[in-house]
């Protein structure tokens, strides 16, 4: 998919992804990769499992990338 195809459509700016991982370096890396390749996607991160549900409810991402071996999950 080209950058033009990715950014087309009325809700291109509303695309949201959330990365939840206890390693901040992993969150930063994934966020950086997504933002570099898809500039129309808003990326949120969370490193604490007990805050993740609150943040997901607030941010309401379309895609959630979750570390399933995170402490507290």
C-alpha cells in the first residue's frame, strides 16, 4: 500500500494504535516504526498494565498491540 492509499479517506487522521508493553524501549521502537511508515496514524503507549484499561477507554484505539506477558496481566 502506498502512502497516498494509506492517507486517503475521510478518517485517515483518526486512525489510532496503542502499544502496551512494560519495556519503554519496546514502546518507543514500535511507535517510531509506525510513525515513520504511516504518518497519518496516531500512536499512544503505556508501560503500566494497571493503567492500560483506563487509557484504552480514553484513547479508543482501532488497533492494540499488547505484551501478554506483562506483569499484572
